[in-house]
């Protein structure tokens, strides 16, 4: 349970490191025996990357090549025309901004709220704690699509329809349970002794948390926010239902789905639009991934 | 304690924010304020309905006539439109005027979310509205949907490609049509672009055979796709569909068939004549090269049966500018704009007395031939539910990709029967 | 941080169970040295006892308004006559259990339930199998190749669902899709212009591929993280005892990572069971209902047929089924909660 940390499994230390050293020593026959392993690795690599690669290739290819008899695996005549089509489709910049605002808002909210709760669960002992954890886990099962209508009715009766703030609140709640579970796992992985030592040195409990635990937790916070970012950035059903009249408040997933309705036959433009949609997620991923792995070894004090 | 003081305000702010959420008062209710003053109105028009230039002209004209009023004309996609209109009707601040397909208007009229305009019928010259649009908008003697325009499908063809293939006269029978289309269907050109799920076109073939989408007896509906007539229609549809590269698993809106035709390598599509405007907007080179002929029937003396399509306009009760919304509706359904829409889009105007404006329009005259044998979808408020998860489309795809027509027909018929007989 | 296999006899409620921060207000539970110079006065102790509740209160308040309340509204709706007219004008009347009866006696509902179970089982089995194999592969790879494979996995993971779905539609497009092209090149000429999305089985298979493609990275990377925490000595001694690869997996890897496997499996069960966007975007549960799972079914009933009441009943049943499926896991977790802090 405490291991609910997607990227953060700590302590790379012993296992793989000494393993590779050992392997190096075994000489050339080993290399031959590793052939199937490396082939499998290449296969996994190809299967994982190909769809995304193909999206990019299609997006940069002129339509004549896309609809040619044989597909090209590299864009022979690279063009930005499809990206121009996608960017010039009405309202693109605004939808982009909306998505970003909603997503970041939801992620920040859920991080702050989840951190408080995770701390209470991982570091304190109180009546109702077990029930709370159980409820958090159950909340992950929430059938969000089924809540569209009640949520619509609630939003309408509170005058929250057509508002990005309503979407932000919903995405906050969608990501909160997972964020709590994950952060709690990270917190549990940080030895409480460190904090106690700081308190022996005269820190108050909050100070100890801030100066000792929080820096160690930072990578965990980042990688957890990644999940929230993806969830909120992707969400389609609520964005499609709760934004009705105020079209300028649409978000990117809704835009992408209506885009593929209008430009359905134009696979180049559709793939370019998908690229643009994916870009921020990828950027955040790459940005955070580095810090997460770097922080991971640092965080693995307990070995 | 410093960081406690930093954490607490955040938590408090959140609590306040969340409780504030419920405290913002429930101002539900229809909000039928009758402010005739300056306002910002939202009008929903369907994709591929009236072309942008016409709408832009209307907006400019209306805004000039009503100082201080601005119009926001939003184009809606057909995909998922039922859900969208439903959410709009149920909201507190709905769009002010909505275009609704004539097969779906009955459902919204029955829902109670749309203004009852019975008192305005005379003001809107309702005495000679065309029945195919007025009837579906009327429930229990009350008029909710106001007729906007009608249209039925014809064959739109590319004159250049017909000339290249040496075809000089439009086909009059199905046999001639198939022969010509086969000639047109070379490697580089598609004889006809007929998406696998063009169910309006299919319905025409079905009516030609004497079949029905569904029949009613004793208050109970029965789907009609498991009949021999349906199988005969399917056989013809299949033969025709194969003479081009229309996707078997998609309809004419995805991708827009007008965009496909605009590329210039498609000889024919089945569409309302007004689509020519969209085509030439997408590819100006095709201007003057687009022709029309009525969908051929089984024999030369009887043209193919067609579905009488069209749109009604409704004003949601939740519109906040009732009076001005009515002005928009009145202008759009009035003589001036009916004439403009009819002449630029080749649509049939909403009143029989205006039919004269179309004389001399080649698209409209092709349409008029077919209109003689115009049909409607089963007259039930539940029909919209059938279209929402359309079993006819799925049936066509199944059959075109090799399923047994009898078996697929039974499945589809059962689905139609079930949807039409639900009590709502 | 990995939970070791449950030690027998440890009472769930045993407060001594962990290092997880003994609360300052319960001296009887102290096991760890706490800074001795910190005498507490009465009111401060009350405040300290309140702290955890203050900390979880934003979560509780948020969940009450944004989750519990909609769920209650949904449940209430399932006992009412709630259609389009009621959505617009209110005035829903009590309907008793009629919608539940209607759903449970409809053979289509049970077909959908069976399909959902099959869908979830197939996806989760594939994800866990492939995820485990990839994780085991990753740990044996050289540094550079491992980094490359991990990056590719991250790429698949990072692809937004709507974008991924669009990409798969393009890969399997009938005329210009690269999959059909490749199949024809390989000699399967019957796949020329094959319309994948017109066939129930084919669409189902593509959806499974899509979900597996997107979910394997999470499972594989998490398991890989877990594998790196297993000391090499354990494998060494297993080998000395004559264990083959399969045995060392069974005797060392699996027991060490048992709780991690359980956690990932239950998360994947939840995610696959609830999967909606991919299915809806590809074919709205079609063709011919071949990919209609419970969430899609409930959505269709509510949104296409405006039977919000029946849709609510189906979605309530959906949650109940999921709860029953995971009840063992929840019970295990609940018990384990007593002795947290296995870090």
C-alpha cells in the first residue's frame, strides 16, 4: 500500500548497479546470450514509440504523401502546413490557455490539499484514520462519467455552468484521491527519524517538516502532479457538458474532438492538432522526469 | 509555528471557496426576462446548414437594425448535438435561438424547455407554412418549432468529370445511373462518394421499394429493416456505394462530404443542393462546374423517393432575451431573409407562397422533382432517440462489410422497435 | 517503503505497529524517543489532538461537496422518474425500485456486465503480464538501452487519451492506415482497405491494444522501481540453491513485491473497468454494441435516450459491482492500515 509511487520507487542502489558490474565481467559469450534480451528491448521500444512517431511523421507530411500508395517512414517533403491549419482553426489559442489554466489550477489545489491529508495519514495517529484511508481509496473508484448529470444539475443550480472554475473544481476532485494515496506513500518512505532529529536540534514540528521532509518530498510532489496534470489536461466529458453557451471557455480536448469532426479527412491536420495537444504534457513529463529521477536517489536515504 | 500560519490560510481559503460554491444562491427558474434593450444574443446554427457568408450578412443587417444588440452565431457539430441542446435547454442561460433538425424538433417541443409560440403564428405568417416543417414543431395543437427552411437530397455532380466520361444526359433510371457511375469510376476519379452510413439516401431507396423505416399499428411501432424491401434497397445501396471510395463506417458529416467533393476528383455526391455553396467556398475553382439531377428512381417515369429534410427554429425558455430572440427568429423566418437564404442556398422557403423565388434555380428544380415523392421519418418524439444511437447506420456498415443482411436487419429493426416504443 | 509480506499475528489495531510518528498526545503509545524537553500544557494538547482533523478537513469538505453530494444526487435520481422534462423543469416523482428492476431484468444489461468483466479481465491480465515482463527486462538491460526503452514507455504514457485514440484511428484507418499497408505487404491481402471499426471483434481488439499500450508503462515502470529495491543477494542465494529463472521469480521477486503487485492490479482493475473516453470516441460503444461496457451503457441510456433515472440506476449498479470485485483487496488494505509505517 505504501508503495503507491509510480515513478518514485526509491533506492536504485544495490540491485542493478552491482548486477551490471557482474555482467561486464562475464565476457563475450554473455553478449551473445543477451541478444534475445536486447531484441526484446528493441521490440518494446518500437511498439511503445511507434504510434507517437507516426503521429509526428504524418503531421509533417504533405497530404499527397499521406494519401500516397506507400507510406513514408520519414517525411520526404516536410511541411508545416498542417500545423498552420490547426493553429488557425478558430479559437485555438484561447482553448490552449483555458486548458492550461484549468489544469494548473486543479493540480495546485489538489497538491496542497493532498499534502495536508497525506501528512495527517502518514505521520499522525488519530481516530478515524483507517476509515479515512479506506474512503480515499474508494473515492478512486468514483464513476465520474455517471456523475455528469447530477454534476450538471448542481452546477446549474449554483450558477456555475459555462465556467472554467467549475471544471477546475471537478478536476481537483478527480485527481485528489490518487494524489493523497501517492503522496502518503512518498511521505512514508521518508524516515520519520530525520524529522525527529531536527526536532531534537530545536526545530518545531512544522519547521522540521519544512526543512527536512519537504525537500525530500519535492520529487514526489512533482511526479504526483504529473498524474494530475495528465488527468485534468485530458478530461473530455465534463468539459463537453458543462461548457455550453460560452464557447470561448472550451478546453483543448473538446476542441480536438470537434476539430476531427470538421477536418476528419485531413489526417495531417488532425495529427498536427494531436501533436499540439500533446506537447505540453510531454514537456512537463520531460521536465519533471529529470528532477524526479535525480531526486529519487537523493530521497533514497533509507536504502 | 511559521509554516503553520502559512498552511492554515490556504486551507481556510479553500474551505471558504468550497462553501461559497453552494452559497452562491440558486437562481434557477426560467429567467424569462423580457428586456427589449441592447443585448448580446447567441444563435446556434448547425454545421453545413446555412453558409457563413449568408449568416455574416444576416448578423450585420440585424445588428444595424437593432442598435446595441450583438449577435454571436455559433456553428454546432452534428455529433452529440442532442446532448448539447438538452444541456442548453435545461440551463439557466441558454442560447437565444437554436436551429433544430425537423426529425428532432418534436422531442424538444415535448420537453417543456422551449417557448410556446402559438400566439405568434399569425405574426409569422404561419397560415401557409410547409407542413413537413410545421407539423413536427407542433405538439397538442401548440406551435413550438417555427419552420425555417426545407430541402431534399439530389445528386450533385461535377460537370467536368461527366463531360470527360462522355455522359451528356443525366441518368433517369437506376440502371442508367449505375452504368454512368461505373463509367465515371476510374482509378483517379470516384464515380460517387457515398459514405456507408448515408442513411437518408438509404431511406430513399427503401421507400422506392415500398418499405418503411418503421410502421405503426395499434399504437405500437415496428422497425422495418428486416423486410424483403429493406434487403432490396440494401442491395442497391451496396452496388452504388462500391463505385467510389466512401468510407463504409462513417456518415456524410465525418468527414464532410462537401470537402471531399471539393477536391475535384469525385463525380457525384448525394446531398441537398445548397451544399454547392459550401463546395465552391472550399474550392472556388469548381464554380460553375456543379450540376444537379434528381435521384433516379427504379423506372424513368418515377423519380427516386426522398427524405424531406429541413430545420425549425426554437427559442429556449431559458433564453435571457426573449423579446430580442423573437426578433431574430422573426427576421430569419421573414420574407427578406427567406428569399436570400432560398436563393443562395437553394433551400425551399418555409412558406408555400414564397416558392416562386426558386424558379430558374437549377438545384431547386432538381429538388422539386424529387419533392413530389417526399417522405418523413416516423412521426414520434422518440425518433430523436433512434438517431442518437442510430441503428440504421450500424446496419448499413454491417452489411457493407460483409454481414448477413437478414441477420443485421433483424438486429437493427429490434433496436428501432425498442427505441420507438419506450415511454418517456 | 515496500510493505513486507504481512507478519502474522500483528493486530490491525495495534498502535505500536510503526515508526509512523506517534502522536504527541498519546504517551502510552510511545516507542520512539521523542525530544524530552517539550512539556505540553492542557490546551496545547487539545490543539495537537485536533491537528490531524484540521489537516484532512479540506479533503473531507471537498469530497463532501464535489463527490459525495453528486453521488447522493445520482442515487436519489435512480429512485425517481427523471427524464428530459424533469431535467428542464424539475418536479421529479418517486419511482421506487422500478428502474433497478428494469435494469436487472433486461438481458442486455447482463450481456453488458459479462462484456465488462471480460474486457477488464483481458486488459488487466495483459497489462500485468506485459508490465512484469518489461520490468524484468528493464532491470537486466544495459544502462543506455534501458534509458531508451524507459523513454519510449514514458512517451506512450504521456500521450493524452484523446490524442492516443485519434492516433490509433489513424493507424487502423482503412485506406491510408499504415497497419493495413503493412499487413498487405506481409501477404495478408485480405486486409486491403479492411474497415477495422466496422467489425465488433476488430474494434474490441483495437481498444484492448490501445488501453494496454497506454497502461503498460505505468505498471512496468512502477514494478521496475520495486525490483530495484530487492537486494541482489537474495537472487544469488536462490541461484546457489539451484533455482531457475521462474523459481527465483516465484520464490524471491513475487513475495517481495506482493503488495506492489496487488496495488497495481487493483488500480488497473479500477481504471480498465471505468474506461470510457477511448471507447466513446472510437465508436460510442459500437459497432452494434460490441464495445459497450457498463460506463458506456449508462452514459448511452442517460444521454441518448434521456432516461437519466435508468442511467443512474445502472451506474449505481456499476459501482456496486466494482466494489464487490475489489472488496477483498479493500479488506486486506483496511487490515493493513492498522500497522502502517512499514517503511
